[in-house]
């Protein structure tokens, strides 16, 4: 018996991760009230707000440049949700926003050091906790960012080690919605998390730790392919249970539903196809679970921090891949040629790289569709289904212009997060559709069974009462999973130029301009962040290869 059927016919208690549900199903009129009470308990579980609406104020703070407020909200959210199903997501948000604070050189808020211990969300290493107040704001925020990402990674790894924990949660999702599953981190979350950690370590001068993170990013990409296959297989198991009629309650009420009939319906195909087509239009030929920006970082790191010929060969392969992903980026093409020469012994020097992170990544919103479920049950009171869809920013971020010694170079796209996220969404979409339809049909079957009991025990008026009750409850629990790492950019750009003799760069985008005086170094790195055209331009610089 699968975990799906085990949940529905459990003798007395439902094996959910939440661990609080009352007896699932008994007989007689008391059963209808108990079942109604069970469904009523699920309303606060489902929540009345999507993740997008819950975090709207924090995101608005980020976009208008109120970074102090965004940091405070991100820290509070992370602490409040540290032991919840959404802990991974809130730690990712916290890590990214603290990284923004490091670029802005904001002082680390005092509560980051004092709430629940400094080592938890302050310095990345407990032994550094006492030193945090004396660190420069940039370093303190970078270490706090690393600590947040570490907490997210620890939870991800725990989910990966204990797949059985997910079984009860998957069953709970049948009664409520997919948003009640633990957020384990999507493939692009995991890959970019390691990319950001590598950048943080580079800025802190901890190159060995950066190397580890880039190796982990590569492994995450490999793991993602297997993970998607597992999701699809799990969804098919759920669909098979319903299609075969093996899901029954203790009184023999049978839930029978063939998803293929819904998916074969012309109107359902049109509605669901419109969601799929909207993301397909954004996808570039990067390949599944590939983030070209992290590949670029890999090439840049292993070129500038090479310890042997194998590192140089890895850099060459990474830069070649970036050039294939971004054929219109002249700097990527030059990087590939440079890495080829470096592999033959001609190392570069006198270069400056500018990385430009701009715009706002797509996020998930909810769309409700009335779809034919073809249930072999009595009439149900609510058969709508809530699905996520991706909302993209209108237009593209403005280009960054870098001026050195009177020559201006525009930034060029190296990675579209629209494409990365859309590709991940599209890979997940078949399993999301299947699980959503299974859950909707499952709840509709419970709805119908309750109405039959009410009619038998209380007559037409009792049935009418339960029709209203179950309609309200089903509508309250019908919420799409819109959880998304919201603080990501829309695009990553690069500029590559010979370091000017006066070591001065003028950065301009929209109406914002900053002058950067480069530190002494053979190869320098300047990092620029802009969320909205009206928000502050955040700039950081460091040295990749120091002067001998």
C-alpha cells in the first residue's frame, strides 16, 4: 500500500509530519462532524495568503532601496520561520538580502548578533562571534549572509537524507495543497546559493572555501536531473492510486479519478497550455538546470586561482560553455580565447572584470482554473484547482556602462534568470499539474462522502448545510504553491576590460553614476547591483590576483 492510500484508510491517526490530526475516519453521524472538524482544522494550515502576498512589504522595501528595513524584515522572517516547513526559503532570502547589505556597507543590525546567539545568524563560525562587532560592516554582513545560507543548506541536506519525512507531508498536501509541503529548495535555488557563497568567500579572501562551494554547485546541477525524475515518478504513483480506485475510506467510499481524462479535455488543455506557453517563450538554450552565471564564476575562479593544469582546463571548459550560452556577449568570447591561451601557459594579467546583477527575477503567482475532474462520485460543491504561474518583469534591466580612459563599454548579458527559472518551472510543471489534480479530486471525494452521510442522517437540510461548509473549506484550502526566492535578479551581465593606467572606472546606469578607484591588483573584480532603475547602485570591488 502506498503512502497515499495509507493516509486515507489509516485506522485511527493520519501519519502526517505535523503530527496533530485527529482520527481520520469513523462511522455514523459523528463521523461527518469529525470529518468536518478535520477539514476545518486545515484552514489555518492552508493559510489565507500566498507567499507572494506575505512577503510583499519586504520586497517593496528592496525595490525602493529601503535596504535597512528589508534586512530587518528578512532577519525577523528567518527567525520566526526557523522551525517551519518554509525555513529553507526564508534563510535563502535572508542570505541574499544580507549580501545586498554587504554591498551597501550597511552596519549589521544589533539583533542579528543578539537574537538566539550571534553564531546562528551572525558570523559564519562560532569562534568569530566575539569579533563580529569590530569587523567592517561589509565583512560582518558577508559572514551573516554565509550563516543564513549555511542554515538553508543544512535543512536541504536533512531533507535529502530523510526522504521518508516527505511521505506524511505529501499526504497532508492531498487534503490541503502543495504549499504545505516542506520547501526543500528548487534546483536553481541550490545552485545559485552555492554561487553566492563562493562570491562571499572570495570577497572575504577565503579562496579554499570558495573552491568548495563551486564544486558543490556543480554537484547540485547533477543531482537536479535525478530529482526531477523522482518528482515525476511520485506524481504518477498518486495518479495511479486514484485511477485504479485503490483509495477508499473506512466505509468503502471509493475515490476514482483518471487524470488523463482531464488532461485530454480540450478546454483544460488550452488553460493549462497557456501557463506552459508563457514560460516556454522565456527559455534560452542553456540546458536543464544550468545557470550560466555560476558557470562563468567557475571559469573565472579556476582561471585566476589555478593551482595546477587541471584547474586551467576546468576554466577553459567553463568559459567555452559560457560563450556557447551567450554567443552575443563579446567578453565571453574573449574569455574563452583567453582561457585557451592560459591552458597553454600564457596567463592573463592587467584585467578588470565587472559583474552587474540587475532587475527582479520572475516570481510565482496564483491562477484558479475550473477544470473537469470526471469523478465517479456524487455531485461535489467545489472542483476548482489553484495552480502557480510565473510573473515576469516587464522589459529588461538597463545596461550598465563602464567608462575607462574615455572609452565606454556596455555590459553584456551572461545569464537570464528569466530563462533559468522558467526552465526549472517547466520541468516541474507536469508533476505540479498531476499532484494538484490528484489533491483536488481527493478532497472532492471527501466532500461528496460527507454530503452523503449528512443526507442519510439529517436529510436534505443536513446535506445543504454540509454543501456550504465543505465549499467554504475547500475554497480556503485551494491555494497554489507560490513560494519563490524573491530577492534574485532578472539578469547577470559582465564587462571585461584592460585595467586603465589611472585605475579609475566610471559606472553609469540610468541616472546613477559612481566612480571606482581600483585597488592594486593584476586582475580586479567589481560587483554592481541594481534592483530597480530608481533604487541605489550598490558597488563592491576586490582583487582576484594580487600584485606580487
